[in-house]
């Protein structure tokens, strides 16, 4: 495990340096433009206070102030040194400030770390909740289908899995909004206060009481979470069915049945234990992908998470925010991978981190 942790740290540092190298030029261009604008304003004020200065003196003063500001921000140093310093800042979570097009939702702060820490819980709340529900339903249905191969339930599940997995998430979300927010309320004259919200994370104005706030957030989660589960559960169920079915046909399972062990003990003591690493891998990778958010899905439901933040950063050219998103996503991915290795060892003692147990 220590090797895995050290390896993850090395990968994180490498990613931080690569990302800093890729984003540094664009970020420095923005910084230089900001410095020049600030210095020009300062020079104009200086000219007003000193009306007798010549053009040569104004230009000399402008160049002097520019050099001083470049020196203050380290722009006079070699490019390699500047990239190294930026990478160190990223590793320390000193991610800089946005240009102003993106701010934190609650405090209107331009600090990138604050913006990310506010958007990340929203994405975790929505996508991780939907993913966990999907995993539970998919694993249950997959096990049930594997135990009754060829039955009507198995064939129906396979058909549903193919249909739902092929549905675009954004289209399904729009259909859910149209059905539950417009068509059904209009057809059955549902009062407006009972109609499910289709945008945002909480009502406006924001409820002050904690219970009312939680209830409002849960109501806003119903449609997006339902969309995620509807599109994804079939794929989980089908993969789980295939994994479990392959294990149930192996010799050790047949030998356990031949010994007269109860079917329940065979399934949960042998099959499930053997299938658990594959299922855990699938689940962890799905949770990892959910942490980054889904740009289109969050856009459809106007959900203020990481996906929306990616889209806004790309649209507004917020390079500092994109660098922070890259670093945070990589960090979460590596932490999850280390956690997965630990879980493998708990599920199957034969699994060792970095090596396979002999025998």
C-alpha cells in the first residue's frame, strides 16, 4: 500500500507540472494584460498629478512600472522557473483567481480554490447519489438475472438494458422535464407547488430553516437523479449479469454445489466474493467519472456543479479555473484508486498491492 501511495503522489506531481506547462502561457498572457491595464491607469493618474511631464518621461515611467510589476510577479525569470513555481503553487492549492466571469455562488469570491470547493459538493451530491442508487439497482437486478438465465426476467432485463443504455443523457433529461414539469401538470391540473423543479439546486429565495432547505434540495434532485438512474442502471445490471454468470460456470462453484452446499451459501459465499473485485472496479470507476460532473447533464438541469464550471470556464476562457479543475479531478482519481486497492485487499486476502500472492 505504501508503494501505491508513493506512486500516486509521484503521478500527481507529474500531472501538476504538465498541466502547469500547458496552461502557463495563457495564464501569463492574462496576467500581463492585467498588469499593463493597471499600469496604464496608474500612469494616467501620475500625468494628471504632474501636468508638465514630457512624452519621453511618461514612456520611461510606464516602462519602469511595467518592469517593477513583472519583477513582482516573477515574469522576469526564465520560463522553466516560472512553470516550476506555478506547479508548486498548484500542488499547494494556491490556484490563483478567476478573471471575474466566474465567481463562487454564495460569497461571489474570485478565488479559484473557493470556487472549486463550492462546486464539488454539488456534483458529489447529485452524481454520486445517482451513481450509488444505480449501482445498487444494477447489481441486484444483475444477480437476479444471472441466477435465472434464459427466463422471461433475464430476457426483459437484457432488452431494457440495451434500450436505456443507448438513450442520450441530455435527451432523456429534456424528456423528463417536458413530461413531469409541463405535460403531466397541465393534463392533470397539478398545483404549481407540487410540480417538480427542473433547474437549480434550491428554491429562490433560499429557505432559511435547515429542514426546509434540505427538502428543497431533495426536490430539485428528483428529476436529475431519476434521469441518471434510468439511463445507467441497465448497463450495470447487464455487466453484473455477465460477470456473475461467468463465475457461476467455473469448476469451484460446481464443486461447491456437488458437495451439497445451500444455494444461498454458494451464491453469497463463493460467487459474490469472487465477483466483488470486478464489481468494485466498475463501481469505483463510475464514481470517479461522476466526480467530474457531466457538462451537458448539468447544463440541462442548471445544476451548479463541476460540469457547469467546466462549461463556463471554457466559454469564458478562465484558464486558472481549468487548471484547478484538472488538478482537483486528478487528485480525486488517484485517491479513489488507492482506496480501491485497499478495498480489494479487504474483499480478497489473496490480492496484494503491487504483487499477486503466490499459490
